[in-house]
C-alpha cells in the first residue's frame, strides 16, 4: 500500500498525471520497466543530465519502434483474417443481404418513412460491436440518440442509411474497408477490423 499522502488537490492531480502516463507507456512500449521510467522522470524533475547517451537513447527507441510495428502488423493480419472468415460465413445466412460493396445487412424492423440522402442529417440509436461480440459504443447506453450527417460517417453507414426508410432497424456487418480500414479507430477498434452495428433510424433531421 502506498504511503503517499493524496489529501491535497495537487497530490491528487499529480497522481492522476502519473497514472495516465503509466497507462499510456505500458500500453505502447513492450518490456517497459517501471523502475527505469521512474528514474528518468526523477532525473528530469531534478534537472539532471541523462544517464544514457543521446545515441543510445535513439537506438533504443528505434528498436522498440520496430518491435511495436511488427506486433501491430501481426495483429492486423489476425484482425483481417477473423473479419473475412466471419463475413464469409455470415453471408450464407438467408436473412442476410450482401451488397456489391461487400456490406452485409439484416432487416430487424422495416420502417415505412422517407429514406435519407447523402446530404441528410439523421437521428439514430445504435450499438457497435466487434465480431467477437465486444461492444465499443452504444447510444442506447448513453440514453440519448445521436445526430450526424449521412455523408460524414463510415462508408458502410453512409451506404446503409440511404437504403433505410425512417422507422427501420437494421443490423449491419461492415467489412474493414467500409469501416476504419488499415488505421482502425484507436482503443478497441484495431486496424482491418470488421464491425457489427445495430442501427435504428429514428428521424431525418434535415
């Protein structure tokens, strides 16, 4: 248990900064050692010179970067393979429609209202998951519908919404090239990941 006094605002803020730094560093750099990190922070705070030469630091950063890039490339291959396998199997289901773009959808509720255009702004409720079932976003859980321009979202959404009458609820199965592609979206959504969305088109705002 820590003996540090966190009773003051400054101490709480300082701890929060350290916590955020630790979360970012531990997630971004494999093999990072907390003792060495603390030593570097302490030397910086105390105005001391680096204990490691500039050239050695650069070489270490370059090596770590190579490791991170290799790990990311391996993850991307895995995500792409998982998504392709899922979509190929999902396309076999009778209730699933596959469009020329590769977008797949399943009608849960068929509305009878107007269909938006690419220039429309719509109000929706939605929930997004990975193919593993892990949820990464939900307007339902926030308790408030989301409004956005049809042409300002991922390609899979833009295409689907223009085919959805108001009042519809669809389940979308979105290939990575119609989602966040090779970049991913940070956090839970990695590169080359297929995504699943349930979208309820509530209204065309404009």
